[in-house]
């Protein structure tokens, strides 16, 4: 194990992937209704183009990007626009969303190609096509994918890193992607390499997915410098900076983007979807979602159109068990708990986790005993102990001096804390406070 | 500065603005030579003497002292009286003088004395200054006595040399050691803090009750 | 499907298995053999002293602690009480042990805000207070008696009154013998624990077992005892090699409170550094001071003072050993250059 | 730096507009007058107190010497000047700054003993003591602690524990050897140390042994050169 | 009494009879400036510097000027030291305005700092010669700085704790000082061990 590449620090939560890792992904039947919030990605919300009553085909653009860091949103099934109004969002609160009544009689067949063939495009046009297709990072943050293909001119990109770590426990959607769509991933890599104008790519995969590593290795093309790199199983191996550190040995400077050290990172599912987008000619409208946890009756991996309501997805999985306690969008480490089952599945939703009482038992918060475990866990080498005590007395400026802004809220410190202090939550709140103060 | 009555000038320093407990002045002697009541009293009296005489001289000569050199002059005056006190103590009570040692000379740098000159004697008439000096001096003496009493009683089982608890009392040696000085003053300050907190809590309770009554 | 009330908590939604009460109680449990050994060697006196100091600690925690008694169950106060008891002589008057526990808890811990916020190890602060207050009583080491059941000293001395001890009932600790009479003690009794000394410090074997158990469960930072042992062994070894009238490293390691201090006192998480580098420095400092005080100081034993002094230095060590934040400092240049 | 800026910087709170015209001469004069008056006052009081202070010191020294020499008929102070002992202090040298020993005589004019004062580190701080030794028998005639800050209740037994102090009056021979109570074998140079205050006990013994080592070379000359009756008598 | 070696004198003033924790000298900065480690370090450095000058001056005054008039010691020491601190203050102001701002009102207080006069008085009453005086001053300064820095770092940490309301401020500082003083007792006898 120790021979495998990795970064320092981090934590080793039980991976719990066996629940769904062996279950092949199945297509979810189209639901009766779709909810497509205009804010599904990082950056400015999209601007709605449709009106109530409009009939839409599958893949029609219904909202356009509004700014550089933004992404368009497309209809994920044929139907009629029922309403454009506030709707509960998984992040909490409500945002503007387009409600579509799905046409129950539609064949949901693909219309003529909306995305051009990549083989026909110049490198510079590839990123535009990706942008138009509404592709965002499917790893969780939902950062518009094309942005990374346009690094600042003075930074020379040397390597494309494909993130196949899936370091969050429980989730297996990326795992299934690599098993079921290895060819597609490699085509995606080919497309991105062309877009970036380089030839070297490395796929980093945690060693707890030997079948995925094997599948990816088998499918690897011979004409490109693409290598599959097994990595140590450790959270948060899949964080951009950690992956770069593990594979290249370089540290992304504090506050800088990966391109500074010559690397571009894309999630393996994103790459697969890029390939699919160019293949089918349809924009990004669906993805693989893992539904897992001990609080769901029939866990599994599903190809889900965006906008499907959580309730519909969970019903498809047999519903919640009696001791289900918490429903989380994303993994257990960084995912957001939702309190409303009407929220829709979004582009960034890699998994839905239904935790039972045993899995997320509520523990009393005790005083910090300065055990130092958070320092050992923090992959950024912060001092969460100090940050936490500063947050307690609301000394936010000093927190910034203590490098609060380097914190990526990975949750390692909270996970490790024996006193159950919600450290990363405190840091998130402190960051919010600081934003309020500065604005 | 708020005007004060002569009575206030006198009483203020004794307790309400006690130099040691509330203004944290003169800590060095209050900690260093309070291991016995006898030493504490001797130190208190010597300090009282210096404070009184300096205040007298400073307030009577204040019109002659140019502002620029006032501090130097005060220190000079204080140092003179300290030297006098030192010599007199050595001649009259050599045993006590030996115990207090260099700490007598250190009365010069007792911020309390210079503070009274700067804050009061240099601005007020002689009579008022003497009242102020007397009050402050008594306050200091009380503080020294409390410290000395606490430390000697616990640390040796005696008060001014008289055995209080019989021969088999186990003395708490720590109290007459330096650590005991810090701890004793710490205990007293905690007592003050506790009293303060209770007062605040009571006041809050009262206002709550009033609020409920009026509403 | 019917909606049921769902919990909405912040991420992460899973937690490592260890929690603070678990750690605290496992420390208490690991002390059980040490306490057992102390009763075996020193009879009922040992248990009485431990109970008295526990009583002092727990009563103060109960009546002055902010949590109103809830903290009695997290094990942290019990540790303080037991550890203090283990550092006192078997014949120590119970009222003094009680006082030490109360002082340590009140002024070593509660005044800083309670669990997790203290600077000094409360058990050791209580003992330092007792050492300064009652220097004779705390250095009166009773010799073992024939009758296991009989008390070893004047445990029941009347509060505030001096203990009375018949002549011939006192002995010297191995360290005292070494320091004042240049008489060395065999290693085996030191290792097993059948020498005179404080209630729980004599048995190297049981303390080490407890330490290994805790280290294996990751409930103590092994770096601290390791660096203490290393420093003491190297320093004592070097000095012994140079002038063999000084005690050898094995004697230094096994005698006095070094084992108990290194394994149970220095590793108190609250009062030791949070960084690993800091832990090494902390341990090195303790080891250094122990050797200096034992060999050249006025007292035969210096573990308590060494740990307290280094406790005082911990905030500074923490400050000075802040980890280099990812993507800053030297690594950055390497990264940028390559 | 001019006076005005200096004054303003020293007291930023003094907002009152000062006359710019306080001259340096006046400032200087004020201080000089104050200084002169202070000096005068001190010198005057000193005139009265000095004799008493000196007399007290002399008395205490005499008491101490007399005690540790077990009541000599009289004693002389011998100063160590240029490596030799002399009763006469060269002009200009202050007596308290010179190393000295005190030689006590019997009525018959024979040396009764020599008193030596010395201070070295004890447990807390310097322990200062004086002891008497009979050069003929190499036995101590007494010991008195002059100053010590040893731990109250423990180290201070070196002068409070009379059993311990008494041993030094019973003629133990140098070099002294400290032993645990009951552990000695009756040799004439053994001193029972105080239980629990071993360091302080040892310090006393060490100080005496060191002093004897230092002064021993001078003892022989003393015998050959009896000094004429002079100096203080009892 | 002046038989003590330089090392003994240094160690005694620095740890065994620590100037602040055992002799209660320099308490004003100890209670006042010791809230921030940076300031405490600088204050300590300023103190060491002034102590060194004081020691040299006191030795010079004693040996050459006050030989015949020891009763004028207090007065002459305080005047010489006060003028010296004034000069140091001006120098610091010129060389490091930042430092001057941080030490603020405490620099003039060094004049009326017992540690400074105490050093001069103790040095005199113990008859230290020139080199012993230097060792004493360095030891005292090291002791002061050590106490200041320890206290400052402890206070910085404690600021983040839930100190009971009754202990906020001086009470806590004094108890910490008492605890430090207890811990420093471990150094007792360091120079007399056989």
C-alpha cells in the first residue's frame, strides 16, 4: 500500500463502496415532472429562455449562460414548461427553477445533432462546443468544464489529470463509469488533449477499485501517452490539489489554480460525458447517480436525467427504510443533507446517500482537548484546532492570518475530531461571515 | 476631572480604589515582603511615610517645578524620602531592615507613589493632597496586612508571631514562598471578581424584575 | 412513500469511531493494573490516597465546574484524581491528598475554563502545590510493613494537623538513595515495582503495559514518551559513560516517576503540543530537564517539575511549530521550479 | 534634541499650551536645587543614623564571633592583604570589602580558635555562615548561619534545628562528612544531616570544608606569630 | 559572597531565583505587556538592554563615585537610570518606530520598573564585581524575558478559552504566575547538588 502514490495527511473513513460497486447502472424511467433550477453550477445562474407553456424537445436549451463562469441548461426530457418559479434547492433555500411536465407519450428520441462532431473541430472550437453543451464538472463542485480548457496564456499546460479517485466513501458512480464506459473515457481524454494541445494524460484511480484500473488499462489507446496510476486509498485523494500532489509531486501554490503547475484536472465522469455529448450530439442532460446507504431499501447506480425529483429516484429504489435518518446529496464527507424530498437531482449530484441511524449517530459536542488529530488529518496542513478556537470567539481576521482561505472544507478535521466539534462547518460559516464583512 | 469632596479624597484610596487590589499598583512589595505580618506592616508604614512626605513636598512646591522636569523632580523627592526611611529603619529596627533588604529601596519605583504625585499632589492644594496620600497609604497598608495576614496564618500558623493553632499545626509552607504570594493575591482578586459578578448578576436580576413589573 | 422527519446536519455525516469520553475512559481503564499493583505493593493506604485525591477532584468539579456535574462522566476528572493519587506517597495524610486534588482541579483546570482549556496538567499542579506546601510529608516514604493490611503511614492525620510518624518507619526512594548516598538499586525490583516511592510510580512494568495499550489504540501520542525515553537514555548514558558515579540509563528510566510521568502525565493531550514536531520538542525538553534536575538539582526527582515547565512552554511550542500550509513556503519554489 | 520637542514627546497628554520660554537653565537649576536639597537632607539624617548602624553591625559581628568561638577572652580581625594576614588595614581600603578571619584568644593569650565567615549557594540562594575552628585540634568550636533564604520549614532547619546546630559546637573535625541520622559509624568528623533537608545540610558542611581548605595554609603562621594584645577585648 | 561563579550568578537570576517569579521584580510589564508574544519578546529585549547598561552604571558609580557616600545610592541610581532610559527611548523611537509604537507607554515605565533598580541594589548589596554584574544583568534579563514570553503565550492561548467571568483579567494572570512560580521551584538547588 505504502508504495502507492499519495499525499500527506488525510483520513481513512471506511469506504462502504461494496454496497453498490457491483451493481450495473440502469436507466431511470422518465418521471412525470422535472425540476431544472437555473443554478446548477458554480458561477452565475443561467438565464431562462423559455416561457410557461413552451413545448420542448429533449436537449433543447432552456436557459443560457450569463457570464464567463456559467453554463447553459437544457431540457432533459421532452415536455411542456409548466412553471418558472422558486423551488427548493439541495443547497438549502429556494432558487428559480423551470418545471417541465414530461410528455408521457414522447419517445424521447434524439433530434438531429445539436453538438458538432469533435473530429471536425479546431482545438480552439472544442472548448466552445463543450461550453454550449452545458458540461460542468461532475465531481461535485459543478465548475464549468470549458474554463479549465482555457488556461491563462502565460501558463504552459503539461499534463491532463483524470480524477478517477472517487475518494468519498459510499459513492460508486465514477467507479461504474470507468467499468462500463472505459472506451468513452478514453475518447473523452482524446478530445480534451486535442483541445489543450498536449499529448500526456494520467488517470488517477484509488487502489480499492482494481477492476476499474484493469478496465481502464485494457481500453487505453496505444497512440497516446495515457497512463493509469493506482493511488493510495485515502480521503480526500480526489481533491484537485491532492491529486496533483500525488501524481506529479507538485504543490499547487496557496490561492492559485492547478494550471500554475502545468496541470488540468477533470473528473472521470465529466470526461465520459464529454465523449458522450460529442457522440450523440445531445448536450449534457443526464449522469450516473449512486443511491446508497443503509437507509435505502434497494441501493443501486442509475442513469438519471437532471431535474428528477429526489422522491422519484428514492421511490425507484424501494424507498427509505424505517431507520433512515438523513438524506445526503453527495458523499458523506462533503455532501449536503437535504430536508425536503422534492429537491431535484442536479449536474453535480454524484450520489444520494441515505444514512441509517447507526451510520450517522448524533454525538454530543465536547470541548476541544487539543489532541492534534485534526492537524494530522488536514491535507492542507492547516491548524484546525487553532482555527476552531478562533472561530468560537469570532476572531475572523485572525482566522484569515491562520490561512482560513486555504481551507477547502473537505471535512477531514471534523471527521477526525474525537470531541465531535463541527470544525469544517465553523470554517464555512466563518468564510461566509468574512464575505459579509468585506462586502 | 470630576471634582471630589475632601471626604472622597480620603476614603477613595482606602478601599474603593485600593491601590493594590483595584489599581494593581505597588504589586512588587505587596508580593515580595508580605510573608509575615511584621514585614508587611513595616513595609506598609515605610511606604506610607514616603507617600505622605512626597505628597506634602510636591503639592507645596508644585508652582516652582517646571512641567518639563516634573517627573524627574518627583522621583528625586521620592528617592530622598526612601533613603531616609531606609536609614532610619536600619538604625532603629535592624532586624526588620535585614528582612526587607533591598525592597525598601524599591519603594522609589512603586508606581503608586509616583502615580499619586502625578495624578493628584501636583494639581491639588496641600491639605487635599495629604488627605489623598493618607487614604491611599492606609489602603496600601490594609492590602499589605491582608496579604501578610493570610500568608502568615496559613504559612506558619501564627499571626505576628503568636501561635494560633497549637504546636501540631501543619504549616502550608507554600504560602510564604514566592508562589504563595502570587496565589494569595490571585485568591483575593478572584474574590473581588466573584463579588463583582454577583453584583452584576443582582443588578441584572433587579432590572429584570422591574422590567416585568412595569410591562 | 410517506415523508419522515429527516435530520439535516452539516457535513461530514460520518465520524471517526474515537470520541473524547472513549479516550478518557480507556486511559482510566489502562490505569487499572497500575492501581492494582500499587495496592499490592503498598496495601490499603494506596487505595485510600487515590480515593482521597479523586474525592477532592470530583467534588470541586461537581460544585464549581461549569457543566454542573455532567463532566464527571466523561472520565477526564477521574483521570486527574487517579493520577494525582498515584504520585503521592502511600502514607500521605488523606486531608492533604484531598486538598491537592481540589487545588489542582480548581486552579489547574476550572479557572482556565474546564476540560480542554487548561495549560498545566492539573494532577501535577496539585502535586506541585502539595510539594511546596508540605515538603516534609510528601517526601516521607514509608517502608513496607510485614502486615499487608496495616496502614503505611499516618493516612488519618487530623485535617490541618501534622502527620505523626514513628522513627524507623521511613525509608528512601531509589532516587534518594542514589542522590544522597550513592547507593544504586537493582533494576529488577525497579522494573517490577517493589521499591519505595509514590503509590503508583514504582512499577515500570505495569505502566509500560498501560502505555503500550493506549499507544496501540492511538489514545496517546507515542512520540512524547518515546522522545522522553530517548533523551533520558542518551543523556544519562553519555554522562554515565563519562563518569560512572552517575546512575546509568536503565536506572534513570525505571526509577522514580519517569515512567508514570512520561506515559500518563506528559501525554495529557490538553497540555501537550498539538503538532508532531512540537511533541518531539516537548518530549526532548522534559527528558533534558529531568536529567538536569535529577543529577544537578537539589531534589532527587524532577519529573513533575520538568513536565510542568514544559507545559508552560506548550503554547509557545504550538506557536513556533505551526505546520507549513500546503502550497506555501519552500515546497512552492520546488514546485514552481520543476 | 531640543527641550521643547523632548517635553512634548515625553508627555503627549499634557495638552495645556506651554510657555515656550521655559529656559534650559531654569530646568537645570530646578533639578540642581532639588538634588542639592535632597543630598543635604540625606547627609544630615545619615549623620545620626550611621553611627548606630555601624555599631549594630559591629555588635552583631562580635556576637557571632564570640558565639562560634565559645567565648574567647578577646579576638583580632586579620585581613588578607597581598596573600598575607595582617591586623592593619592599609589606608584607603574599606574593612567590609576585605577578606578577613577573626582569631580568638584565651585569657592566657593562646589562640582559642579562628572564626571564618563564608557564603555559597544553598538550596534556594546563598547561605552565609560563620564558624569557629580550633587550629590545634582541627575541631570546630561553633557555627552560626548569618543569612539564608532556605525553604521555610525544611531548609531553614539548618539554623532552627538545634540538634543539627549543636553538633558543630561539639568539636567535629574537618573535613566534615555528612551522614544520615543513624547511619554513621561514630567517626569524629561525622555530622548527622537533617531528614528531608539533605541539600541544605550538605551546603553547610560544604561551605565549612571549602573555607577550611582555603584558609588552612595560614593557620600555621598564626601559631608562630602571636599578636600583641590589641583590637577588641571581650 | 562574591565568590559565586559567573555561571552560578547567571543561572540563579534566570531560573532558580527568577527575577519575576521568585523576586517579584518587573511585575508591571509582566502584568501589562504580556498579552502578545511579539511584544513580550521585544519588551524582554529592551529590558535586557537597559539592565546591562544599569549594571555597568551601578558598578561604575559604586566603584568610583559613591565609595564614600553609599547612602546616596538610591538617588544616584535612579537618576542615572532614568536618564539612560530616556536615551534608549529616543534611540528606539528613531531606529524602530514600529517597536516604539508597540511598546507604547511601557518604555518610560522601564525607568520605574523595579527590575532595573532592583538589579542595581542587589548587585551592590552582594558586592558583585564588574563581570559578575554583567552576568547578573544577563541572567536577570533572560529570566524576565522567559517569564514574559511564557506568560504571553499562555495568555494568548487562554484568550480563546471560556475563562470564568470572575477570573477574567488579573485573577487568572496571578494564578498562572503562581503556577509558573511553583514549576520554577524545580530549579531550586540546581547549583548545590553534590
